[in-house]
């Protein structure tokens, strides 16, 4: 019996020309062909007659009575055929498939499988697949595998050669331990391969895909665990936790850290104290406070004499992060530099020098950070914002900057934090399995935003339609007189909403009306009670620690939103935000929870 390494030319029916077709598709051995899996399956097992056909995915057995090809416009051809099965006639239409005109023979019967629908004022079978009846084995259940047509390789040829390899498939050894196969109720590897190439029922296909999908994920997780074990053997200089500096940094913040932010920062600080490299994935929704967590890590690195590089995918994001970090870190004597494409000439050369000499402690930039001209004095922490928008080689190039500095004396001295938005399907990202994961999933605190008492309470929001607008605004005077803030959010239309009287524009930004109390003041963000530590002693029992971790990753959750106490003034009572609903435009209840946007205009 041939082995998996046997060349395809040793098989019956595979001559030089056939072997050449397989080679063009990258198939040289029996093993290559057996693992060349179908891209889909066509079910020809349920055949209906034309007289009884109904709309939907249908299969008929018919002859081609006539066929015609027309070019309706540039780069568009329509092939139309009349099919006859003895009970009636039916029109079949293919788009941009002119080869169909020479595919069918008058005296042959074919299976046609496609969508029977009403289109272009008539019923038709649209883009049906076609298989010659005589080419399907008598014993077949007529569930036909369709293979990728690489370099013109035909599915009929693949099926013909695979038929000769059935005995080999039945002898394939299993690639997973028997205990795992039994525990997860999986079919054997040989049954999975046979189920995809020669399925008897659709359940065979589903079970085969389940087995092979499980094996693929199993191998991915296993590889990630091996990588983590290898990384654990590397040495990285520990970065000690400067408790005094971090506590002062937290106390000086214009908002209160959420519990999830504290937990994430604490886990990162503990990792940095270890003598092994850190590779953390920090996930969180927009505005959940990922940047301030990275700022705490950068502060710890700077206090220990290490530089931090933060790479963002766009110049706008890089400038935003640079401004934010400068405001947070420069009061502690930490210099923040910005390296983007707009920085040119003398200013760019001076920044290169500051980075090389170590005078720039935190460097924020775009892809410019991975250029050869950038040389760090002592790079100890790398932060990659929106890592999914960078390639693996780009991220690795920034980490290599540390190795270049160390001259190879330290295998991987750099800690890495990758930031990424929180997606519902985020746990399916395979690129994250080798990273320890921190998830910022809490909403920001809104205590005091609308007159709260320090608890976590969202500002109440009420929609006022046109016929309720007057009643909505009538709520202003009584509450405004108590020193509370009211916000009326409405579509901005010039000339219609009190503009300059010019031509009305479509609502492109939000107009916000603010009304305050008699003093008309807006309180700044008040400092909350200073936390005694980054994470509480009982953080292990926090509800977020019960969230399921991704394979090979530790999962931490920042689910709060930052406190914004006093932003809207007042410390008691309850005010409402009145939202005037624009017709046919969805409202976002969470929109009012973003205080950072207050006073800003949408440039769109």
C-alpha cells in the first residue's frame, strides 16, 4: 500500500499531464492530495422535477435544450440556457461564465443545483452548479465535494484520483490522543477525512469539520503554551515598583481610577517586577481607560531608568496619546516626545538625539518608531496601540530595538503591552493566544456628573420628540435654580436651529445647550479619596476575575468608566439630559456617558 509520501505519479490514472496539473496547485504527494479539503459541498441527493419546483435552493436533473451567450456590457456576459426534464422547461442563467456554452452536450443529463428565484421579471435558476449524471458513481449519495479550482484544477479530476485513495484514508492514524477524542465525542481523523471527501449525509460533513476545527485550535493552543514556556526561560531585568510615585500619580489624576483599571495596572506592575519578559494584551472599549493604565506602566519604567515606546497606527492617535501622556507624566519630570511623519528636519534630528541619549523617556509615534534611524538608549517597555492594525513583523521590529541596544547580551529585555478595542468576537482572535490578557470592561464612574453623591449612577436621559419639546424644556427652570446642569442635545442644522439664517444643512454635528445655576460656574473634576494601593487586597474575589480566560492567557477586566465627579457641578439632586430625537436616526443610550466629548464639535 502506498504511503503518504508516495508521489502522485505512482497512482493509476495519473500521467505526466495530470501530475503537472496537480503540481501547479501545489499537490505532489498522496498526503498533499488527501489533505486538500473541499471548499464546499453540493447536495444533489434531493432532486425535484421542474413541474413541482418552488423558490429556494433546488436541484433538478435535466438536459440542455439550448444555450446562448450575450455580452450585455463591458466585463459582463450573461449565459442563458433552457433546461428540460420531461415535465417542463426552465431557464438557467450564469453571470460571467461564458465557458458554460461549451460545457454541455445535447444527449447528456446533468444535475443542476442553484437558487430558484424571481429575478428580472421572471423565474430562473441563478448561477447553478452542474454535474454530469454519468460522472457520479452509482453508489454515491450525490453529496458532491467542490474543491478549490487552483490554476484550473477541476473537481472531477480530484474526486477521481481520491477514489483510488480510499483504502489509504481508512488506515490514517489518529493525530490526537484517544482520551481527548473520547472526552469531546469526536470522530477519528480517518473518519473526518473520509467524511469530507466522501460524505453520505450532511451530518458526516458537520462532524468532520468539528473534528478538524477542534484539532486546529488544539494545535494552536499547544503551540502558544510551548511559546510561553520558552519565554519563561528568558531573562529580563526587573523593574521595581515605586509605590510612592505611583500613588502620587494616581492621586493627581483628574478622575478616579475604576477597580478594573487598578486591577490591570497592578497586574502589569507585578509582571514588570519579575525577571522574565512581559507580553500583555490590554483590551477595553473606547474610553475605558487603557491609556492611563499604560501611563502608570510608563511611569514605573521611567522611575527605574527605562524608556517607553508607544506606537499608534495613525498620526492623529499618536498626537492624542502624546498630549495625554505629557499632561500626566511631565509633572513628574518625565519627558514625552512625539515622532510622526510631520516632524521633519532639525526637530526630527534633535528628537533622534534625545532618544539615543535617553533624554526622551516616553516616545510616542507611528511606524516612524521602527525606522533604522531610531536608536533607544535603554528601551524597557513597548506599548502598541490597536495592535490588530499592525503586522507581526512591524510589532517585532519595535521589540528588536531593545535587542539592538543590548547588543544581544539580554535575550528579550523588553516588556510589551498591546492595546486593542474590545470586540464581542475578540476571544476568537488567534493572534492573542500567546499574550496574557487584561480586559478593561467596566464603564466609567459618573458620580457627581449630574449631581450624584459619589456612587456609580449614570446620568438619566430622556428623549423629547417635536411635540414634547416644550414640556422637556419646561423642566429646566426648577432644577437650574438649584445649581444643577442641564444638557439639551439636538441635531445641528444651520438656519433651522438658530444659526445664521443661511441654507439649511443636513445634521452633521450635535448642538448642545447648557444651562447652569445662578453662579453659572462649571466645577472642575474634583479629586477623589486617594487609593491606598493600585489593587485592593481582595481583588482575587472580584467578580471580573470570574470571566473566562482565553486559551493560554490570563484575563483581567477593566469594565468601569473613569470617574468624572463634579464635571457638571452640584453634589445632590438629579438632573436629566434632554435628547431631541431626529427622525429615522438611531439614538445611542450610551452616548451621554462620554463626558470627554462635551464642548467638542464633530468635524464630519
